C-alpha cells in the first residue's frame, strides 16, 4: 500500500488552505492556521487534525487502523 504523507489542511475559521507533511508515527492533535492563527483540534470522533481538516486522512487511517492513538 502506498501511504500519502502530504495533506492540504483547510482552516474551518478562515478557509485558508496549507499543504502540510503528516507525521507517520504519531497523531498531530493541534494545528495553528498560518493565516488567522486559529488553534485547531480534531472534531469529535477523529484522531487528529488531518482526519478532521485535511484532504487526506492520516497515515495510520490510510493503513486501515482504527486510530493512531
């Protein structure tokens, strides 16, 4: 399976989009928008900010794991 590590995070506050590299060995629980400086955290039920706001789910979810916690 080919795991993608680039994801575009879209800020739910200002709609700014930023391409980011996802960690492959841990969840990224917080993310600060580079435009409006909003501090994002995952939506309820999601394991990380990439699963909530990214264009691609985090690497553990891409591998079919239930969560990266």
